C-alpha cells in the first residue's frame, strides 16, 4: 500500500523565492496534517484538515505560509516569500480518524533556504 | 512552559541495558498518550499507545500517571537497533502535541 507521499524530498532555494510542498495522503484518510520539525522546536503542528476543510491553522507561523487541500488526495503548503528561518523538515501526515494511533507520516520535505 | 516536556538526552547505554524515559505534559484535559519512534532522517512512527493501567509490548513498557501528568517508557534488554529518538505524544482535541524527543544511543 502506498503511504503518505510528499514532494519534493529535498529543496534548496534562495531567500525570497516561493516554495510549494506537496502531499498525497493515504487513500480514505479523512485527516491531513502539516508539521514542521526543527532541532530547536521539535515537531510543530502547522495546520490540519478534516475532509478537505482547514480545521485549525493556529500553528501557521505567519501570513507567508498558506495551505490548501483542493481535494481528498492532494494538499499543498506554500511559503512566499521564503526566509532562512523557514529551513526545516516539513512532514505531511494523514489519519483515518483523529486518534493518534492511526496517524501516518510521509518521509518529509527537507527545505533549506539560503 | 511547553505542553510536552522531555529530557533531550542523549542516553548512552550498552547493549542489554534497561533504560527509562520520562515525559510530562501540562494539559490535564489530554485524552490519549503515545510513544513514537523517529530514526535519524526518517519520519516518526508509532511505537505504542500508553494506557493508565500500563501496557507492555515485548521489551517495551509504557506507563501513564494522570495525577502527576507523567508518562514513561521502559526498554529492557536494549538492542543496537533501538538507537533512535523517542517522542512523547499527547492528544488533546483532535490534535497531537509532540515532545522534542529523547535520543537513545545503544552501543556494543
């Protein structure tokens, strides 16, 4: 079975550029989560969707960040303009329910902003 | 104060040792608790859920103390393959909150 699929796996971009991260959740999963992981702050929830509707975006750091889920099989996280402090691993995860023991992570998108 | 706090480690132990990690959480309304494992440069994966009565999965034992808002993970007979970062995870209303993790290094 395909797991959560993220792209790109690695991206290096210059400050000020737009970055778009993509995610395909596991088919049939109703919840989709975007997390950011850094050494200093660990895993932080940025936003999550239920049935394609954003439920909680309180973790989105600022207006430069936006996320969409146009359909049940695709989501994007966009950073515009990017800054060096955005460098992190961005994980997408999906789950069938809101229960933690059914959440599955993608392999992550490693972003470096120089 | 962080919602979930863990000692970052690293914990350096020899093979065969028993090691315990602790975690505290601040939200008394938290509903569910988990330990996740994250290997270097990989995604987190569920290790086990944590129940009030305590639960065991092979060499791994998890305990929850709701009164003290404290979760523990005990690993017996450590293996080299146990080397990883262990994330304490607490669930509130639909959201998982992750600790920053405790790093374990098991040496030969």
